[in-house]
C-alpha cells in the first residue's frame, strides 16, 4: 500500500508541476502543442522500441503462449462492452468511444508495474509486460480509431479524412510502427548496439513524467466545475474498478474450463493490471486528436485517486 501511495503522490506532484508551468510566459498553449507532438512522435515510440527488447525476453514472449491472445481478446470484449454501456446510459455523443477506451484500458506500466511487484514480487514483471503488450496493441488500433471517431463527430480538423486515410494515420503512425518493430526485433532476438540502446532508454524515461506534466498543463486550462464527476465519468469508473476486474477474473477462469492452462498466479497479476486506473494516454490522444480532452483528463485524474481506495480490496481478494 505504501508503494501505491508513493506512486499516486508522485503522479500528483508531476500533474501539479504541469499545472504551475502552464502560467509561465514561455509555456501556455504553445508548450502544450509542442509536448503533445513530442510525446506522440518521439518519446512514446522510443519507449515501445526500448521496452519490447529490454523488458521482456524472447523466451518469455514465446512462453506466454495462449495467454497473450486471450488477454488481447479480453480487452477487445471490454472495449465493446464499455461502448454498449455508453449507448445504454446515453453517454454524450463525441465521447462514447473515449468512454470505451477508458473502461477497457488501464495504466499498466507506471502504476501497474510497481503495484504488481509490490504485491506479487519481481517474478510478476513478465506478466506485467504481457499486459502492457496486449493493452498497447488495442490502444493503438481500436482505441485510437475510436478517439478519431469522437473527434470527427465533434467537428475536428480530421473530420474530412476518408476511412483509408484514417487507417493510414493509425497503422503508419510512429507509435504503431515502433510497437510492431519492437515485437519483431524481440522475436528475432535482435539487440540494439549499446549507444542506441542507451539513447532509447533516456528518451523512453521521459515519457511518463512528460505525459503527466502535459496533462497537468491541460488541467490548468479547465474550469473548477469541469472537474466535478458527471454521470459519464461515474459510470466509466464503475466499469474500470468493479466490472472490468470481476469480468477479467471470470474470463480467464472460463478458458481454464475449456482446457487452457492458466495458473492462478498469472490470473491474479493480470486482473490487478486490468483493475489499474484509467490509461493516461487516453487523455493525451483525446487532446492531440481534438476529441473530448476535458472529459478524458477529468476521468484520468479522478481514477488515480480512487485506485488508492480500491487497491486494498484487490489485495484482500487476490492475495
């Protein structure tokens, strides 16, 4: 619990730093645009290239077997389930796909990694990376395409683009290319030469703090009343912290009934991963692609706080 508290406090401090920095004469909206482009086009691709080769071994990736596709399928099911809930509860149009992304995709690395190593030990790291790979694949395909749909509904600049151009924007963007390049390098046992590996590591380490500073800066542009949870935020947070982990547990158990070998330890680690707070990149993508960035940012901020209250319950049930 102490580690989880420390992580959340660290995130809060970085958000606060961004909140303060926004008012500096050299920052403001210009800095928000610059950091957004830097995250999407430089630091995130570098993080994926670095993580795919350095954080999980070739043998570990192969050993995942059916667990990786099952986890990918789980996130896809949660994504469309969340979208149906958005329709059922009449979530405002222009944020329904953003809602679906927040209901199904969690903060698997910055929060999930330290929390899982705290609860389950260092041997949980390969499973954390499995969750990260599965989440990244869906985030950068279904998640990003959904954000673009919301942006188009809201009349963003990309509304005039046809479906083919939209698909190119998704599959040929630097993040997606880096993810699949990293996976291929891992499967082929490719290693980077030391200087390149070190450079990728340095830029990769920028991603989390820069993301949180960026969100803090964007929060500064919002009015106080815009941080009050509305119906849409409350519903998606119920999915994130209650329905998603319960469904994930049942989902893995269902595959065991069909003969798939999944041990209880792996289920527990992956369920905690699924139960983490809303994926920070949801806010960044929503702002970058001109979707409902305020809704995403508010929900991300609230979920970081709520996770502290749900974590002891997860530990009580799963450990």
